[in-house]
């Protein structure tokens, strides 16, 4: 857009000019905002020609003399290198090669101080020079137009050329624009506006031809529509030299008025073309490419002479040197050597500056090398570049805004930068500041404005980098979370699948087995009841120890019990299949059965009621009476049954069925006695061997348990069959057979309890002797006791089951005997329960429980706090110790509370035992038994419903009712006992 | 009377129309999720260090949105507190960094690889998966990904993880802030007209 603008007025102008005076008038020069006129100080160094720099002992070549990625070393310490040999190659797009500036030996590759305001070290290649300055074999290109631009760009890249004006941007990037990018103007920057520097001035004066050749190469590469050279009007010799060299070619020399910072890229573009490069844009985006004269010269040397960039013209100036001037310095020459070469005047150097005074930086180490961008070294006396005066408050004079070449508001930027208000500073285009220093130069308060901007820019960059890093961290964090969640979901899914498979297997298993064989069923039932018992035991232990998971254990036990019941029912169903089917055949038998069932269940209920009364104490007189009534009714029923049995004495079918139960009973006896034997054996062994035979004992106990279970199973079968079978048959055999198992059982019970006692004794002995397996023995004893209890319970059941038949004969006695049972037991319970004490204990128990809970909670919290503190290291060692002490205290408190609680629970349990004559376990067992019996009966009823006659059904339902009441009573007794002692939880 | 009726009818009609418009708008321009959480999260430094008491930056952002104090992020420093105060319109609190006075110094974890036993505990602890290694093999930290959160140090059974300060490089170095009014700016070059 500005191209026609600048060419249109030129045409008529030049025509007019030719017509008018015959001389070519200078093209229009635009202006940019602001700018200053600092003392030029160029006279110090521009009077003498360029002389070669020193050949120092050592050259230090930083791997990043340019903007972009550091070059990658191609040599190792000890390698011999020749002048111009590439010693580091460019890595990545934005990079430049490095060549040995002279021949010598690589002595080290390592950190050395480099040209950076931070004064930090960076990796450098150190070359010990050999003084021969021997060139590597090299050859220039006679006619660069033979080569394609791409080849030339590569050559420039590998010649290590980077912007010589001061920024050091790799030239190969700047001259390698894509085909789509049309270059309108190629600008050659020969302005050199900063004070003191005269390197480009001298270069133009002395080597104008070579510079122009370099510009031609640039033209070939970029194919611009116009090429302009901008030179400040304070360099007349340079202007004339360049003009001479440009004669006859399409390069326009434009003289710009002296003003700092005309040499800034954007400012020069504006001066010569009138185009403004917008904020954030590159010059190429407005069709302009800007190159320094020094760069053009280096390109010529690289392309035409085959010499890579190994030296540059550097101005050495300042009061501190006696021979200021321009030196063609080998790259890597330490400033120290250059100063020596320039004859350090022996003055006190106030300041050593690399670059110009406006944009350069102070060197604190003279060992820093001259690099590709070093256009000037100022060794100034304190008078020349004095220490800056103290910063004063801003007086808002606005001078800075007047001189800002970038059209910014330096004062606003200053405030925002000072207050770290980076967002606002950016809003005021902080990043467009070119750090020229014009604002600071004019500031009457001597505010180091540029430093503030540099600081703020650094912060902005840091924040941007942090943000990038934070985003990356967030991504990684979220990805990780997602991954963990997915893993967990998969795990859960697998678990669910496994559970599902197990459940299916379980469901399919029993159904199949029930049809297969009774033996397997029996085994399953045994296993189930074993598991149930173990669970109950575990729950008991847990209860005794006051463990937290009591409820869980109980639930588990209940579940197992249900399973066991199911299994048992299955076994019984399988076994009873035949008798049950046979039963409804005979009407009279059914009736008898019904009556016998009634009587027996009533009797059982009465017994249970008596037990309940025992547990409940004196309050339940009414219940007792009701029990007595039931009993009477049962007696009546028995009478009626007896009558009928007498009337229908010769019932045909019975004997066949009877042989079975008899055999079974016999078997039971055998089993029971073997169980007894093993129990005794186990007890004896425990007694004899004391400590060592834990494993053996366990095996023994298991055997015993298995035997007991077996016995129980058989007994139940006998129970199921006995009441049905005996009545219709002759009374004689039953009366002979029936007492037998009962007696055997009694004997078993006695033996078992003896075994238990022996085991307890053994355990005590072991305790006293401090044997290791005392706990084992104790648990063994507990097991034996459980067996004994079980046997006792079985005996009771057997007794309950047996009486109907023997008592059927002496009907009269039954009526009188039966009621006596509860009445005998009632007074006992009346005497023993002390409700007041129980209530007191309950209260205390509750209090203790709360106390324990509180203490435990506090302890947990304190512990957590301690761990947190430890992890975060937020607390000092003392604090941690104090916390530890506190935790210990709390723990002790919690333990005390728990001990007290345990003691009280034990006491309560003992009380229950004392009051009810049996412990909680027995009560629970009874309740469970009653419930399972009820469940069995219900199942039976369900099965019979379709096949059996009405009478049978009636009998069954009445049995069921009786069982139900029985169960309820048992439950109630248990509940009461538990509640009474405050052990409900 | 009719005037009153007309007025009431008109107002009711207006109410119905505006209600409908608002209802439609609230459905049409419904914002899914809580955008404030996103905004808060973007201000947090994402070190995922858990020093705020939450398992990561986002949970803390959610907690802040629900009213928790916004001064519990030591890695973010006071700047983050200020930024959050501005975003949320809440009072500017002082940073709650008990004992973590050097929180603003960037650090990265460094595993002394000779001592590493390959237990993978640090790998599991790292919230940003910045540690590579396998069981019984030496682990190392991907420095560029490490947020310096410190969480890997504690699980290490052999204490071979150090938190090293990140030294500025030539790329990350920045000019320091001038000392201020009354001080001589040390790096300023005073060009005077002699």
C-alpha cells in the first residue's frame, strides 16, 4: 500500500527535478515519533582505519553467540583446528554454525563467562591458538548466480552468519522467506545511531565495494522490488563511499537525519518506507527485510571468498584506551586482550561496556569474549560514564512519552512495572518497548526506566512459561486421575463379575446336588453347620473382646445359619421323601400322628416357657399359667391319642418303617460313643502333653466336632421319624428302644463335660507353666465346652422328643407331672434377678461406652493430626513430641475405658449365667434351634400342601403354630436376657 | 375500573411474555458446570502438591468456589491470592503458608540414582506422572514435568530424593527490579553530555 505511495510522488518529483536542475533530489524521508540526540562521541574512534585485532593466546567461543538454539560442538578437547574450520554445527532451524577464528588446539569445552548481562557462564569452546593463523582449505564462489538461492541460504547458515547489528538473529532465516512472501523493500541498515560506535562507518568507508557485493547477493536471494541503504547524515565519508560503490546499480542510498534510535529496525523501516510494523508483527509481514551492513559484508566474504564468519569489526573506544579505533577482531577474543591491544591508558576504568552506551550492558568480567554481535567495547573513565545518580520520584513531566520512538507511555509502564501490575503493563504494550533507553536518558528524575521494563518483560515471559507448564501439569494430572479411575472401575467390574459367577455357582450347586445323592447333601449340610458354628464362636470371641465388627460377625453367622438350615432341610427332604409320601395312606395313623405331634409340641412349648420364665424372673405368672393350660391341653390330647391308639392297636404298616429308626438309633449310639472316646482322648492328651500338642489337639477337636455334628444329624432324623413311627406299633419295643439313645446321650453329655473340664484344667496348667500354647488350649477347651453344651441341648431335645411315647402309656401321670416342670423352675428365676442392679449396670455400661468412643475418637484424630504434621513437616520437633505425648495419653485413656467396658461386659455375662442358669450362648442356641425347627416345619407344610390329605395338613399347621409360639418364647427369653444386662449392643 | 383492569391485564401479559423469554433464555443459554471453578483452576499453579489440604489443584478450586479461603496455596504465593481475590471479589487475604517461607523458590525433585532401589513408591506418589522407572529399576525425574510438589520425597524408603532449587538459565534469567527511589540503579549506564 505504501509502495505506490512512495513511488507515485517520486516519479513526478524526479521528472520535475531533472527538468529543473538536472540533479536527482533525495527521495522523501519519513519520520518517526520521538527520539533523542545524545552526545555522539564518534569522533573518538572514527578517525583511524580498521586495524587487525590481537591474536590472543586463547579464544573463547560461546556456543550461543546468536539468538536461537546453541550450536552443537563438532570437536573435542585436544583436537587440532584450522582457521575457518567448523567447530560447532547449527542445531534446529534457528541456529548458526561456529568456526575456529584461527588455527590452534581445542583445550576445553566448558562453562566460561559470556556476553550476557546476567554475568552467567555458558558452554564455550576454548581454543589455544598456535599463532600460525593457518586457514583451512576454502574456496569462494566466483559467480553466486550459478547457485540456487537455497544453496546460498545453506551456505550462509553454515558460514555462521548472524545479524551483526547487535541482535544476532541468524541471517539464513531472514533471507529464506517462502515463495509466497513478496519482498517489497530490502533495507540495509547503515544508520549506526548509537553514540561511540563507528564500526559500520569505518567498514563503509573502507570496504564499500564488498558491502555492495553482499547487498547484491541479498538482492539475488530476496528479489526485492527496491533496495535502500539508510545512512545517518553524520557519516558523510561513508555516504560518499557507498554512493560511489552503488553507482550504476539499483541500490538507493538514503540519508537520514541524525537521531537516536533511527537504527532501530522498525524505526528505520518507518523512516525509509513510511510503513509501520504493527505490534507483534515482523517486518517481513509488511514486505520489508532489514539487514545490517556488517551482515552484508559477512555474506560477501562467505559467498565470494569462502570465508566463514570468524572475525568482525569492533569499535574500541572510551577514555580508558589510548588508541581508540576499529579493530578487526577474531571472534572469541577476550575483551581483556582487546583492551591490552588498544593500549589501556592505565586510567581507572569506571565502566566497561559491551555494545553502545544506550543499549549495551556493563561487563563485570574482562574475560568475556568478543562475539558476533559485539560492535563496540567502551572502556570509559568515571567522568565519561559516571555512576548513575539516585533514582528520584517521577514528577510526571511527560518527557519520556515525548521521546519514545515506539509511541508508548513510558510513565504508565513505569508505574505498572514498579507495582508488578503486569497485566496493565501489557495492556500498555510493554512488549513493544525496544529498550532503546531514550526515556531514561531524558528522565529528570534519573529513573532507570529501561531496567523496569526489562524486569517487567522478564516477569511476563516467566509467567507465560509458568502458565504453559501449569497447563501441562494440569493435563498430566487429569490424565492420571482418569487413568486411576478407569483402573479402579475395571477392578470393581472384575470383582462384580467374580461375585456374580460365585453366586450362580452356588445357586446351581445345591439344586443339582439335591437330586443327585443324599450323601453329598449331608456333607454339605455338615460343612454349612460347621461354618455356622465357627462363625458363632468368632462372634462370641469378638463380643468378649469388645471388637468393633461384632454386628458384622453376627450377620455373617446368621447368613451361615440360614445356609446350614437350608442344607439340613435339603438332606431331610431327601431322606424323608419316602415316609412322608407313605404317611397319608392311613387315615388313623395320620390322626394319631397329628395328636402325638400336638402333644409333643405343646409339651415342648411348656418346657420352653418354663425356661423363659426362668430367664424373665417373677413377672410372667400369667404366661406360666397359659403354659400350664397348654400343657393340660396337650395332656388331654395325649389322652385322646392314647384312647385311639388303644382302639386301633393293630395298625398294619408300622413295623417296616420302624426297623429303620431303630437301626439309626443304634448307629447314633455308636457314633456318640466314638465321639465320646475321641473327646476323652483329646482331653487326656491335652492333659498329658500340655504345651506341645496344639496341632494334635486341634485335629482331635475337629474329629470330635465332626462326630458331634453327625450325631446331631442322626438324632434329628430319629426325632423326625420316632414320633411318627412308634405310636401305631406295639408300645413295648419303643419303650425299650427309646430310652436307649437318651441314656447314651446323657452319658455322652457327662463324658463331654468331663472332657471339657479336663481340657480346662490342662489349659490352666499350661497357663501356670507359661506355656506358649495356653491360648490354644483355652480355645480347645472352649470348643469342648461348646460340644458339651451342644450335647446337652441335644439331650434336652431328645428328652423332649422322647416323652410322648413313654408318657403316652401312663396318661394319668403325664397330666400331673408335666405342669410340675415349669413350677419347679419358676421360683429359681424369681429369686435370682435383681432388676435394679441390672439397670444400674446398664447405665454404667452406656456411660463407659460413650467414654470409650470419645477417647478413641480423640486418639484417632490426634494421631491423624500428628501424621499430617509429620508429613508436611510443618511442625517443629518439639511440637511433634508434644503431639506424640498427647496421643499416648489419649490412647491410654481409650484403653482404660475399653478395659473397664470389657470388665463390665464380662460381669454382665457372668450375671446372665448366674441368673438364668445358662449362658447367653445356650440361650442363643436354643433360639436358633427353635427357629430352624420352625423353618423346617414350614417347609414341610409347603411340600405337603399339594399331596397330603386335609387331616395331615391340619396336623402340620397345628404343629407349626406350636413351633412358632415356641420360637417366639425362645427369642423373647434371649432378648430379655440380653437386654437385661445391657448387652444389646 | 376498566382502566385498572386493562393495566393489570397489560402487566400480566408483560410478565407472561418476559417470563417466557427468560425461561427460554435460561434453557437455551444454559451453562453446563461451574465456570468459576475453571477460572479459579486456571489461576492456581497446578503443582498438585496438596499443601492446601486438597488432592490437587482442581479439588481446591472447587472448594474455593464453595467458599473456602483462597489463601492456602503456598506455591502460588501472594500473587495467586491477589488474583483470586480479584476474580472472586473477596477480601484480599494474606498467604497462609505456615512454615513454608521459601515457597516461591521453584524446586524440582532429583533422584540420586545410585541410591534408588526401584521401589516405585515415588512413581505412585507423583501427581503428574513426572517420574519414570520400573520395579527394581532405577527411577528418574523428568525435570520439565516436575512441579516441585514434594510429594515423592516422603514415600521414598531410602531418602534418595532431593528437592533442588531451579537455577536460572540464560533462557530464564530476567533483569531484577531496580532498587527503587533513592537508590543508585546499578546496571544503568549514564550517558552524559560532557
